[in-house]
């Protein structure tokens, strides 16, 4: 089901109301400042409820340090600086 723009899956509670689901979503939102993408609510046994959620990925901007300056994009660089960046050895995170 879709609640407040969030895809919600409920397992083991066929009679759970949307108001109760909104309460669980509000609880998760009080724990994080990120945007919630999906929520899964399931029976954890012994009267407990398991809340699993996925957050929307944060936007990532690559910052480069070239000649002592921190820069985000290369669109304002001249040809020499672009060539220097192109010729550098790339160190991957893999």
C-alpha cells in the first residue's frame, strides 16, 4: 500500500489500520532526517513489531582537489586544467 508517498508492506497484521501505519512512519521519521522510500512492518514475535525501512539515497557531489583548490565540477576549467585532470591516475573505490 502507498501511505504518504511511501511504499508500505505489512506482513502478519491483516487488520492494521492506515492510522497505525502512519504512526509507525512518524516514529521512523523522528529517528532520521532522511527521506523514507519504503517501510516493511512485520510480526517479530512475542508481541513485538519489526520495522524495516529503506531511505532514499542522498545526492552525492564529487569534490576534487586540483592545485590546492576544492572544486565540485570541471565545467569552468580551461583546456589545460581539463587535460591535467584527464591525465591523472584514477584511484577507484572498488
